[in-house]
C-alpha cells in the first residue's frame, strides 16, 4: 500500500478536485485506489460531502469518512460544538490501515496542514504514517507566503513533500499567477508538479479522468 496525504495552503484552494485528479492518475495506471477524508465538516448526515465529489469525478467507490460534523469549522471545533467525539490519531491510523489492500490510499485533510482534525493535525498523521504530503496551493497573490510556510513546516518535521499542485488554474492567468508558477518552486525548493484547470470539478467523469494525467508533470507519480 502507498499512502499519500493531500493538504491545502488554506481552505477552498481545490484539495478535493486535486485529490480526484491524483486518483485518476493512479487509475490510468490500472492501480486500485481508496480515498479517506478523516473529518468532514459543514455537511449534514446524508448530504454529499467531499468524497461524493471524488466518486462522481473518478468512479472510485472505496471511500471512507471517520467523522462528520454539521458546522463548517475546523473538525475539532465542530466536534465540540456538536457534542460529538473528536477524532483521535490512533483511530485514524487504524482506519487507514484497513484500506491497506488498495495500491494507493489518498487521505484528504481539512483546510491547511496544521488544522486540528481532532487530537492531531495532518502533519501529525503524516509523521505517524511516514507518508509524503502533496500540497495544493492557490494560483494568485498570497500563495507564495502560504505555500512556503506549509513546505517549511513539512521540512521541519522531516516529512517529505510530494510536490505542489495549483488547485485552480484559470484560462487567463494574471501577472501574479504567471510569476507564481516560476517563483513557487524557486522559493519553496519543491517542484510544481501539476495545475488543475479552473472549473474541472464540474466536468463529466470521462472528460475528467481522461484529461487528469496531462495536468501533472509526466515525471511525477503518486507512488514515488
């Protein structure tokens, strides 16, 4: 089993669509994929969450949430407000281990790297699993600071960064966005391994899965 954790530099940078795109890359290599979202927030019971989007875009059906909370907040805060148990690092590690027969297990975090999922962050989970982390970044102003802070935190913890992906790349990027494509790898020391087209999350499955491998550097692999 290979495990790849996916975090964002903030909320709403395209983590879920990037997770689906990585799954599509693995599927194109005839690999089996499981996707885990440890803590889903802002979604009521029975409503579709982030994993439903991954399923719709890729056809992956091996998906699992460990906890769901109604308020659109950090999972630990949402759990306390709802009077529900917080996730623990131990139960999350055990749950991911149960997906071990898949060739690739993708674990999508909530918000950024240091958001509390329960008694732990995605960084803590990466350390425990000895797994790399793929960073999903915004395209525009502010992304250099956010991305460098995230990659420095990974480096300080001794966690390998599997690359940076721009989560939503517009058809007409402005000057800052164009400069950021050059500056992100220069400042972070981490390769810019992919860019997801803006709006790709609304594409039909066949279009999404056929195009997704072309959004990544051909030399990059989720298994590396």
